[in-house]
C-alpha cells in the first residue's frame, strides 16, 4: 500500500510541476470581476466554498487528496430533504428564541426601571410623566405635560414616582409630586372664528362627556369657544361631533363612540360570528382599568348606536344602488339555487318584543306576515298528505306538508336560507312550524326572477311531487316546473339508490360540478350566531342576521375572481384524472365505448323502474298483498320481454325453487355493482366537462356585471350634477359625490384585478381552452389589452 501511495505522489508531483511551468509561460490577463457572485449552500444552509485556500505544504495537500479518494462514497438520501426543511427551520427558530430569551427578560425588566430623568422638552426640570404615545420625546415635567397634553387628551400616560403608574387624562402632576384634578377637553375640529371680532376665541370647558374608543372609556369635557370681544359663545353640535369621527349615543351628546370601534366590531363579527357585544364591552372595560381610568361601557347603548351606524351605512349603499344580495357571477342567468333550513337559529318568546321587526324588515329575511299568508293560501288550495317525508334510510324531516310547533317556548324555530352555487346569500325566511315544504316553495317563487336552472334540496325527491300538485292547483306557478330537481351530492348518498341515480346532483346533465352543499357552508357560518340571536328581540335578531349576511356576501364577492380561476384549474386537473381513471377501468374490464354506453343505459333503466322495490316491500309486509303484487309484476314483465324469457304464473313461482332473472348471473358478464361504478365514472367525466363551460360563462357574467356597476355609478354621478330637487343639502351632496367616486374607483380596481386573474389562465399554454371559450362570449374584452384608467375628474 505504501509503494502504491508513493508512486501516486510522484505522478501527481510531475503533473503539478508541468502545470506550474505552463502557467508561468502563459500571458497574464487582467480578470474582470463579476457583477454578481453566486453562492452555493448545503442542506443546512451553510455556504459551500467554491475556492479552497491553497495549502502551504504540497505534501499535505496530496495526502488530503489521496485520503479523500480512498474514503468510500456515501450517497445521501435526498428524498426527504424538502420534508425536513420545515422541521429544520422550526428547530433552528426555536433554538434562536431560546438563546434570546434571557436577553428578552432583561430588556423587559429594564423597561420597568424608573430612574430620575430630565424633561425631554424643556431640559430643565425633572421628568414626572412618561407618555409612550409621544415617542421619541416621551418624558415630561409637570408644566410641559400640562401644556402638551391639553391638545392630546387621549394619550395614555404614566406617573414616575419610583415606579410607573398609569393615570387618567384628568390627572396632572403638580409641585411636590401631588396629583391634581384637571379636566381635559374632547378633541374636536373647532372653527377658526365664531364672530367678526379680530380677537381669537378661547377654548373653555362646558358639560362632561364620555368618549368610548378602542382604548376604553375616557371621561372628558365638551369644549366651547368664547369670544372676549363680544362675549359670543359657540357650542359643538351633532355635525361637528360627526365631522370629528365620533358617533353619538344620545341626543344630548353626553356619550360618544369612536367610529373605529364600530368598524372593529363589524370585522370581529365576520371573523368570529359567535362573539357577543358583552365580550367586547368586557375587553373595553379591562383596557380602561389597565390605563388607570375608571367607569364602564354599557352594552345596550353600544348596540343601539351600532345599529344606527349600520343603518346609515346601509342607506348610503342604497343611494349608490348597491345590490348586497346579488351574485355577480350568477347574474343574469343563474345555474342553481340551494335551499335548506337551519334549526339552530331559533329565538325564545321571552327574549323581547315579537311585533317590531326593525329597519331591516324584508331586506333579507322575508316578512313574516307575507310568509304566513303564502303558506295559508297554498294549504287552502291543495290537499295535503300526512307522512314522514323521508326517503330511503335517511332521517331528513324537511319534506313534511304540515307540522305543529315543536316547542311552545320558541317564537322563530329557525331560518330557511337560499344561496347560489358560489355561497352568496340570496334570501331567507323565518320558520315557525318546522321545515315544511311550503317554506322552500316560497323562496323558489321569490327567486324565480333569477331564472335558475336547478333547484337544490336535500329532499328533492319528495318535494317534486308536491310542487307538481301545487302547480296543478295554482296555474300561476307553472313556471317553477322549469327548474330541474337536484339533490345535493352528499345528501344523495343517504337516499335510496334509485333516487340517487335519478335526482342526484352528480347525475344531472348541465349541472357541472355543482354540489348543492353550498348552503351547508353558509349555515355553518350563520349557526355561530345562534348563541347571541336566541336571546334577542325580533328587531335585533333580524338586524344582526341581515348585517352579517351583507358582510359575508361582500367577502364572497371580493374573492370571486380568484375563486373562479382556482376552480377552473382544479376542474382541469380533476378532468384529466377522471378520464384516466375511466380509461383504465375500461381497459381492465375489456369493454369498448358501445358497451360502456350500454352499461350507463342499463343503470338508468333500472333506476326508472319503480315497481321492483315496491313489490318487494309489499311482499315483506303482507302475504296476501304479496300474491296480488307478484301476479301484476309477472304480467307486466311478460308484456315487455320476448316469449323465450316469459315467467311462469305466480303460483308456480311460489311453489317451486324458481330463480328470478335478476338473481341470475349477468348475461353480458358485468354485474350491477360494476355497471354502477362505470356509471359514476362516466357521470363524473361529463360533469367536469360541463363545469369548464359553466365557469367560462360565469367569468364572463362577472366581468359584465362589474362593467354595468361602473356605468350605474357614472349615471348616478351625472344625475347628481343635474338634479336640482334633491332632498340632501349641498354639503351632503358633495359628500355623496365623493363616496360615489371612491366606489367607482374601487369597482375599477376590482375590474383590473379580475382581468389580471383571468389573464393568468390565458398565459398558460395548458389553458388554451379557457382563452378560446372566453373570447367566444360576446362583450368580453381581452385581458391582454391595455386598461383604460378611469378619469374621475370628468365627473366633478
């Protein structure tokens, strides 16, 4: 081994000497430094050096090279590198936090160290106040604190007397560190002059006022202006209070709310619908005490003020002709409407007044008197049948024609909700008699103007005969029969097999990948409101549900373009997978397209035969009726089959061991379960093909709706400029004008964002289908075209 090593050393020395001589003979050129230097890192993130430092000893370098060559090569398993990256990063992050924890603790304790300091404003006196809201100059003496925070009454301050202690705005530090009471005025936008005198008016304090902000409660005083020349005074009114960003809780303006509190509460109700106002009041009370202030926040007063603010906000939306309960992708041609009841949204009778429905009566939830009148009219014109109203082994009880009140302590027993296939809420009504079929019929009548192609329910198989009976008795509802029945995909699994094949959503031509379960997603959101709405009065419950539905729809509409694009990409992927699965199943069974088509027809034909299962049920129940039903079944079977396949009389069937044809092995070699599997695969491929076309149409309708909204806003702006009989004042009209311009700008941003989302699909070579199909629709402007910026100055 030593001789071999020495020979290799000699050979390498000769090669190195030759290389050195060549380098000396070559002409030296100035190397240009690269602009960018690329660094390579290993799996642990360490930098891998490209150039090793030259060794001072040539023998040592050769020994290292030989040792490296003699070591066995260990192949690293790189299959789980990506999976270990997250765990490695988390481990490194935990280690860094653990190393920094002692320093964090030390810095935290240093913050609490109260040492003598000079005032950072006058630099003469000792600081007695610390105000973090005034960073970077946070230390004040008593005089500077009084002068500075006269205008900033909402700052949270701490006194410095050996330790930091929070103090309210009405407390100032006097001489010898004594706490003195000094009321601070409410921050308001004040006029420059109140009269014609050249004297600058002074600010004086008047009546006390309470302000509620995100930092809790503040006890302040209302400012007034006083002119020393003519003794004229100016007192703030409702207009000046609202111009300063506050909302009144009473007419005396003794209690005000910062509008930011309402905006935060609205966002909180969207993120956590089950959060009550009581929880928010407790948070505000705790923050009030933490900052050294006193007093509590009244929940009832807050709720009333919030409702008035929400009503005002909704009225502005009406002036802008907003449509909060319209889906842009489903307008004007809607594909499907899904209806279901939510029994969790009940309300106790003892909760409050049951007569007043509030401002939002009839906006989203139908008026109770209209629903009661409709139900009474339908029940008086049709003959109702009693029964369980269920199908197969399912326990759904939503197909009853009549039902009693389930509990005497309840007023409303729930909410019947209708949504589109994108989860946008369309309409709702209160349930007083359980889930009777007249309630979805009322919603179907109200939503017929949207022209939906499918009407989705969890008990459509029971609802369809009822609808036909109602249409026979009331010809004015004949147009409802144009909506095809549709059982939601998940609920169809609990129905009888024949019912699933005939009415299941996966087997309805033209429905695409509509699930019919979108209403369940919405109900899961609304159900979290049941904790607070069950103890509300009727008006409060109606307002809460309506406002929550508006906020939910706004969230859905804002993300609609992203949702449609993501759904199209997912549909493309699933279509390829389903096609491959069907092809492999055909190859496994060895059947061609003709036999595949025949298997699908066999399953559909079996589902349409309504006599087999009914005869079997009669046989199981009663022997006498069994013979009659069997005889009738044999006669019908012999009438539709060839003579060679005729059955013997029913007496012979009952006496001997006769095997029925459906008990024999299949003649084509494919059993029913395999045919059903083929049927499901074929239906899935067809629905995915339809879904692509449906998404193209909905994308086009979405863009067209946005363009119409922009035109509507432009027309309103131009109408305001020429309307001389408007009931609003000049200043209010100018404010509405600015609101319209802002909403027009928002619509333009939504349009650009939607077109950019669709452009990502057009730029992909795999999605040429999307581009060609989208351009085939009229009114579509290519997303690759340059966007024209809206000139808002034209509407001044």
